C-alpha cells in the first residue's frame, strides 16, 4: 500500500469510533455546562429578589409606623380652626401615603371578627359576654400584607370565655376572713 492511498483498513473504524465518542462526550459536557449556567442564573436571580425583598420589607415596615403616627395624630381631639385645618392636611397626607403603599401592593388586612394566627397577633385576652371565645374584640394596630404575604400582623384583643376567666380569678385570690 502506498502512502498516497487512504487507510481503509481496520484502523479507520476505531479512529472514527473514538472521534464520535469524543464528540458525544464534548456535547454532553456542553449540555451540562449550559444547564449549570441556567441554574446559576436562576439561583442568582432568586438571591437578588430575596435581598431586595428583605430590604424593601424593612423600609415598608418603617413606613407603616409613620402611617400609625399619622393615625394617632388624626385621633387627637381638635377644637381650634387652625387645628382642624392641620388635621385635614394630615388626613390628606395619610390618604396619599396609603395610596402610594397600595401602588406597591401593600394592602391592609381586612378587619374580621374571626381570629387567624396567620394574620393576627393576640396582645390581650378580654372577658366578654358579647363575643364568643376566640373572637376578635378590638383591633389595636392594623395589619398589612405585601405581595400576598403578611408584612405586619394585626394586633388584636381576643375574647375569652367569662366563666373561665372568673374561675381563674377566684382561684388566684383566696378569701381572707
């Protein structure tokens, strides 16, 4: 066989098989690298979103305290004309503030009578004959959600059964003669 003639013997088949195997290996590595890259992009985006959410959540909670302070200012008794004009300005400011929060998807938790530990924080038990045990008697501080999750739970007073409250009082204070 001369050097100009192509090698058509058994050496060509193993070389072709080796090259195909090498190609398949490189294609598999490329597919894994692409998948790893896509996973890295997704994880990075999730990390960025979580970081932004944590930052904004703190800011929004601080803004809710300011909104509470505006509510306290509006609850103050006002008798003078200047005071009434100031109260009107505070009310408009509060309304604008709440509209901006709504644009950012911050919504007040609807006031209900049913206590939900996912939405409410019970800060006091109140003996009540008007309300069933476990029912909300009063909302002390409004709760808020942001993007469908609780940003701040509503602080509420919850009714307790009067009979249970009286018997525990009687046990706690023994009679002295």
